């Protein structure tokens, strides 16, 4: 086991039982995502549904985003200004 793995286990043991359960649940979720991505193609239909639901949620909550200068962002990335 690596040093990092030992440190993670040590920190995990320092958490109270509720925090340990939350962390374990999050780790299992992450592993499920990794396993799903290894065995199946990306589900565009599900992604579009999720994005539509998120868009509706943001609109109903009143969140307003300013316009994004996509060309400017791409130029900055190209020129290395957004590192």
C-alpha cells in the first residue's frame, strides 16, 4: 500500500461514524461512475435530459448568468493565458 493510501485510511479513521458513512457512500458512487464509463458508451440522451432539467431548475430559481465570450476564452486557451 502506498504512502498516500495509508494517509487516506488514517484520515478516514479520524472521522466520526457519520462522516465515515458519507465518505464511503461518495467513494462507492465514484466507483460506480468509473465502472459504468468503462463498460458502456456515453448516454447522450440521458445527458441532454439532465442538462434540460438543470436548465429548468436554474431558470426557476432566478439564477442569471452573464454572456460568455466563447471566442475570447478559446483565444486565451490557445495563447496559454488561462493556465
